[in-house]
C-alpha cells in the first residue's frame, strides 16, 4: 500500500488520505498561514483546532483530505463544511458544501497535491449526495477550481459583520 508520505518527491500521483482529528493542528496552521489574509494568533488557532476536531468526527459536518509531508506534518489539505439547504431538482438531498481550505506548503507545490486532495474531497462529497458547492478562489487558484467544474458567479455576494472581540468564555473584553 502506498502512503501519501511516499509521494511528494517521487513524481507518482499523490494519494490523499481522509483527514482526522489528529490532523487539525496542521489543517488550521495551513489555513492560517496560506489561506487567510492575516494569520491567526495562538488564541484563535486553539479555538479553530478545538472546533475542527469536533467537526471532523464521523457525525460532524467537516470533511478533509490531506497529503502527508515526508518529514512529518502535512504537505497539502482540502477541507469543506457540509450544510443542509432546502432541496431542489439540482440538489435533491439538500446538501451543500463550502470549501474552506485547499492549501499546499510552498516547498511541496507544483506536484499536484492540491489537485489530488481537492479531487478526493469533491469525490467524497459527491458520494454523500452533495451537489451544491461554494468556494472563494484566489486569482492563482481559480484555474484549478475551473478544472474541477467550478464557474465564476457574478451574482454571488458576501457580507461579514464584525463583532466585538470576545474571550473564549463568551464575555466581552
């Protein structure tokens, strides 16, 4: 059996594996460093790790596929959150997914790792009956997502409402 840790430098097709709670520190690190506009501080990394560990459980709403780096940690990951929507002919099971992270460590780029992890994630979501997908793509990553079948949507809008900073216990500072 080939492990993804055997793959990044061999030139063979990477074999992603299902992400588990054991991978949350690396997934949140990759998201913080490579996806977000501003890296998270340690307090927010802890909050994200705790939430993601719970959400990656079999009954949770998170799905991830990862590729291990040869020296430890992750070389790449793809993470989605699944949520219900009202059914319609195009999404009869009423399941949608928001792709939150597709990231590859810079040292492991240009080897098909993001493509492999993203493809494995999309195939798993499709087996679950997800038919409606959303993601926000960087200019550099857009061609990969277009290969997967994503299309630009000029009608998609977004709003972020900022809240007052809170401590982990929920009280205001």
